[in-house]
C-alpha cells in the first residue's frame, strides 16, 4: 500500500477528512524539515520551496524559515486527496548538508531524519483528526 492509500483507508474507516489528515501530515513533516535545516546565513532554510504537482526549480533569495513556512502553509491549504505536494531545495550545497554532515547543527540531515519518523507523524495526525 502507498502512503496516500494508508491515510485514505484510515480516514474512510473513521469518517474523518482525508484532506485534513493529509494537510496535518504535510505541515508537520515539511515544517520540521525546514526548522531542522542548519542556519548560517539563513539561505538554506529560506530556499525550501513548496509546490503542487511538480517540484520547484531554481533558487530563491529568501532567508530564514519564516517565508518558507508561510509558503508551506499557503500551498497546504489547497492540498487534498489525489494531489501531489513537493518540498524542494535547489541550493548547490543542500546535498552536503543532508548527507555529508556539513553542519554541526544538523549532522544527520534534515529531510531523512524527519521522513524516518513519518509513522509517528501519521499516527499523530490520524489521532488529532479522530481517524
């Protein structure tokens, strides 16, 4: 089974909204990745881009987590069953931050450590949405 079908199954059985559960999961996962991104100039945090249907290309001039978190919130508002949402960071050094321990602030990366806790994120969202 896929992640989306697992969420849909739980939501249907309990009569809860698939969309609300999915939004809660995305907000927690994407927000955690952004907040766990190490800060030097703030550029790495600001370059997380949230988009629907296809990944963002290019870089932004944003700095800090505020604009990136605001974009997650904005994009997630229209997220629902059957849609695909992406979190992308196209900085040339993001790979080194994620996989090569380039920062002492986040030596275990940002994305993979949060994806590793996806089951607890799903359980929390399901519980909060009474699934």
